[in-house]
C-alpha cells in the first residue's frame, strides 16, 4: 500500500452514515464493516456511548441478532475523549454506533476533526425518536456525509418498510434505552406516539 503523506491523508477523510429505525440492521452492518476493514489491513476503532447500557453494559456493540464486535465506551457528553485514543492506536477507520446519544454539537465537531485528519468516519444512528422528532446529530450528519445508507426494518403491524421506532413501554423522555422489550419497528402509517 503506498504510504500516505499528510496531504493525501487529508484528502482521504470521509464520512459515511447509516441511518434507520431500530431493528433495521445498522449494528449488524457495522459489525460486518469491522470484519471486512480489519481483513483489509485497516485499524478500526469502534465506539459507543456509555448511555447504551443494553446487553449488560459490555464493551462491545451488539446487534439484535447477536452479532458483536469490541467497542470503546465513551461518555456521550465528552466525545472528544476519542481524539486521544485514536492517536494511541493509529486508527484510520472510526465507527460510532448509536450516534444520536452523543452530545450533538460536540460529536459533530469531533467527526469534522477526524475527517480533517484524513480518517474515514462511519456513524450509525436513529433519524427519529419515538415521537418522530429528529434525534440528536443524525440528520445533521446525513447532510454532511459523503456516503449515505438508509436502512428500513419491517413494520411489525403491517409488514411494510418501517422507518420509525414505536415505544410500547417505559417513560416519556426522548431517551429510554431498550430493545424489543420496549420498542417495535413500524411504518409511517402504523406509527403511534406512546402516551
Ligand atoms: P439496529 O442496529 O438497526 O437496531 P440490528 O443490526 O441490531 O439493528 O438488528 C437487526 C436484526 O433485528 C435483523 O437482522 C432481525 O434479525 C432483527 N429484527 C427484529 N425485529 C425486526 C423488524 N421488525 N424488522 C427487521 N429486523 C428485525
Ligand atoms: Mg443498533
């Protein structure tokens, strides 16, 4: 592989976004990317916000169909922690799962900085919360991205393509971390706002 000088590295910075509702396959796709990139010889760093306490708060991302890969757990309020870690492990591919749980302004700033340093940043996140309102930084990052992939789940009420996550149990706050215990995937027509 040709050695990259500073200028080339900067030109190679890229942002890829994978957006979709819960159960649409975002985490599964990230796990596949880590596997393929690693076999290609890249240094991949996967991060997730400490807010995501599903699956026993383990240091991994974990898909609903149980595909996993190691991850660094970062405080969503201080995503800049990642900048020091990256220098230590010489990562060139940086993956963020559940990007909507990071502080919006700070995570956008960090992602822009990583891109400027020539890194390929891949983020996955929910575009909408359970009330169909924009969720965290995801829609802004969609606008900034060089590559965009929108995934759909299957509507658990009618079988159409689902863009939304419907809360079935839990609180009324924007964030109430859960999986199939609290949420189902639904299409726009079937979606009901949890009361
Ligand atoms: P995400 O990270 O987008 O929440 P995951 O990659 O963790 O998605 O999980 C995707 C998996 O969820 C699918 O491969 C499937 O096994 C499972 N699944 C459960 N409910 C649904 C649904 N309504 N539509 C599609 N897949 C579903
Ligand atoms: Mg996921």
